[in-house]
C-alpha cells in the first residue's frame, strides 16, 4: 500500500484516480480547492488549498510516496507543482497529461492538425510546455500519461492499450479512453513503474 497525494482530486480525471487508488487499498490525500464532498470517505484525507500557494502545497505533500497531479495546465505553471513536490522530498510525480502533444502518423503534433478545436488550444499548448519542462527535470522520477484524443465519461472496462508518443487510433478510427480506464493505467504505473522519466499514452 502506498500513500498517494492527488492534486485536483475532485475533477473528472482526479476523482477517478481517487476511486481507483482506494479500490486497490492505497491511502489517499485528496487535494483540491473544495474537497468537502470527500469528507468522511474511508482511506481519504482531504486538504483544501489553492495549489498556487507553494508553502501550503509542500506541507500537504510531505510524507507521501507518490504525487498524482490532475491540475489543469492553463491555470498554473508546471513549476508550481514540481518545486513543492521536490521540496517535500517526494521522488515520484505522475501527471495527467493531454493528447495535444502526441504525434500523428504524419509526424505532426495533434495540436497542429487543422481540425484541432480552438477552444482546447490554450490548455493543450500549456500541457506541451509542462511535458517539455519535465523533460528538463534532473531530480524527479516523473511520468506524463497522455489520454487519447477523446477523454470521456464511461464505464470501467478494465482494458486499455498503451503507446508512447503517437496518438493511439483504434480499428474503428476512434481515439478515445474513459476516465475510469485511464485511472487503471495510471495506478498500474504507480504500482509497477514502467515509464520512468517518460511520457506514454493509453487508448482502446
């Protein structure tokens, strides 16, 4: 059993990471602006804070084995997560990534495709910057897990396939993964690390 801190634990991805971690018997600290909905959950400690408060985040993270970050990229700089994690003495940081920085069969990034939605460009661009920042990181044992193009609500099927830097596209032409199955892949990586200091992706 690991002691896991989840930043952004009440969001769509973060909440599924929390459920999967609890399902596997881990102890979870849920960090969010308003985690009150999680109060009273067995195995969960809640911490209400703004992640831009570096000192408070460092205190909340201290003593954990691993940190999972599901914070939105466009709302905070990567250093605002990375530096408190390091100062808290934690070696492993796993980040809920984005699909925009993945590569298409042409070799171009997903974000640079003509049909990439303008509404998602700021978040996708910030996610690419976060990945670039991690790739320069000398101390942390980090992992950046990119979902497929469609990251959606849906059932926990227990299946997924993994790739590295290229967008996964199924035989049906779709590129997608549910939050629940994505969480399985992330917790598999927590328990059996296979992508140290790497980005990988999951889909069907």
